[in-house]
């Protein structure tokens, strides 16, 4: 159509020309809708993106899983150590009361908690005929603990408080 002027807008007092389109509607909107319908949709993930994500997760899992299993093994060993040191403490208390060491865990009233008994067999041997009397508390791993804890194996504590292992690992790493 023509040009219209705008006078006095915002107090400018000048004439600013601008065009007014007539007939916005059917033809322009129809072509716009057609373009939107033909445009490819970009929803979701591509197969490549999904494969890269799976590969990254697999690499992280391959790194994290061995660390996790070693943590579980050390945690189980720590629970067994705590328990056998507690049994040794009970043995000393029993010795003060009865003037001899208990010959079984039942006499002490000690039973391994589930966290220990699921991974270790705990035994108590005492020799009251020896001079001085002796005892040894031994925690022997089995199952997955035995397979995973190849460095330390059997954990022992005796009447002198001496800690021992039957595996090849250094004692400082096991206790």
C-alpha cells in the first residue's frame, strides 16, 4: 500500500516512515506451516551418541569395579580383625576370672557376627597345660574372601597380642 508517517511518537515531533503490510495471513502462514512440517525433527539421541555413552559407562565400570571389590575385601578383613581382637580381650578377662583360658568360643559366649561368619571361620585353640598357658584365635577366610584376599589369608592373635598372617603379604598391609 503506501507509506504512513508517524508523528509525535515519544515526543520526537518528527516524521518516521514505516510500511504497513496488508494481507498477513493465508499465503504467508501457509508457506510457514509447510516449511515447519518439512523440517526434520531432532528429538532423542542418535545411535552413535548412545554407543559412545555406553562405551564411556563401560570404561568407568571397568575401572571402578576392581577398586570396589578390593574395598569390600578389606572391609570384611577389618570386621574379622575387630572380632578376633574382641575374642582375645574376652580370653584375657576369662583368664583373670578363672585362672585359665577358655577352650572354646562357647565358653566365652562369643559368636561371630553375620558380617564375619559369612566370610571367615573363626576358631579358638587354648593350651592350659603349657607353661605359661597359651591360646590362639584364628580367622580363616573362605569363598570369595579366600579368592580375593590372597595376600593375607589366615589372621591370628595369640596370648601375647602377637598378630600374624599365613599369606605372603606384609603384616603391615594385613593388620
